[in-house]
C-alpha cells in the first residue's frame, strides 16, 4: 500500500494515507488556478473568438466595452454608462498595464454620476481620472474634452464641501478654457473639407462647446468668488474680480445674468461695498423687468 512519487531527480515512497492528502492539495491548487483565470476572463466570449488567444480575446472585449460605454455617455444614457463602465473599476485591471482603459472608465463614470446628481461618487471618479492622467501625455484626452471634467469636478466638489479641490480645479478650468477659447459645434456632414466627421464627433463637440461657453465660465467665476469670500478679507480683490467677470460673461437679458447680478450684490454687500451692491441690485431688477416684458410679448403673439 505504498506509491512512489518523483520529486526532481529523486524517487521517494509515501504511505497510502498521504496519497489522498497530496491529491487534495493538487486538486485545490488546480481549482484556485482555474477560478483566478475565470475571474480574469469572465466577460470574454471565447466561443466567438475561434482560435484567438485568451489574452487577445480579453483585449478585444475590453476595447468593445470601453467603446460601448463612451457611446452611451455621449448619448446621455447615464445609468447604462455606469452599468457598462463601472465593472472595469473593481480592481481587476492592473493600473499600470491598463491605465488608458481606466482613464476612459473613470471619465465616463464621473460624467454619468454627475449627471445623475451623485456628486460624491462624481468627485471620486473625476479625481481618479485626473490622477491617472497626471504626467501621461501619451494618453489622449477624451473626445468630449478635459475642461468638461474640470468643471464637473469643481462644481461637484464645491457642492459637497471639498473646497480646496474645487478651488484648484476651477482655477485650472478657467486657465485652460482661456487658452482653448470657444469650441465649435461640428454640424457639418462627414467629408466636409476632406475631414471625416462621425456622429460621435458631433455629439462630443456639443459637450466641448458647452464646457467652454460663456455660461459655464460665468458659473465657474461665481463659484470662485464665493470661495474667495470664504477665505476672508485678504481675498477681497480676487472676490470682486470674480464677481465682475461672472456678471460680464453671463448672457444679457437672461435668468443667469439676473442671478449673477443678485449674487454679486449680495457678496459685495457682505464685503462692505454698499454702493456697488446697490448697482448690482438695480441691474438685476432691470433684467427682471426685461424678461417680464419678453414673456408678455410671447403670450400676446
């Protein structure tokens, strides 16, 4: 009742009582190996891949998932975007090896959670996006642009009380948009002037346009004014500058211009600049009167 097993170049005999234990260990190791492999390639449909290797199949499936997630994001299908991209952020992908994929997933999840009003997850995802991109010029920017992520992170951080994050991100946003300038909407057909313009390009261009618009910049400056006010008297000049810029950028005869005047007046009054506060209050009232006349004219027509 003994068996011989070969270990390297030596042969030794084991009692039959140990045979079952050896086999159990081997079976357990094999099961663990298969389980690890199954987790890694859980989403790969090997039946449709023919003779493609598991690694190639995994890369192909990953690329398809990222492409689908980006498409859903551009279509504004936020819940579906999260369902598609969030599983990629469960720690299964090695950060260094799959950094570009993780950048795309973080960006998509950040925008989707922001749109859904889930501000704390949005902050976490977008901070992850910027952390992964830091110092990596080899990773191309998202099709819908980096300024959009800066604005969303700044706004989400501001509303969740992460004021230092908000300040840094909004300062970067204002500086970056000043360099980029307004971004055009690509409504021209494919092949215009020899350029290939896909539907994804058109959708992304509208997002880039909104992110660099005067309306978005006005909102950013108002948040920066409020942050400067929080920091106290030493930041009064910065606070006044952001108030003035916020009002200037808000489109004329709009609710945003009215709100900008009102908020600027409130901030300036708190700073003891009563005369300027009165001017803003009067300007806000004038905008309100104009909007009322426009509404009456629309009803009559």
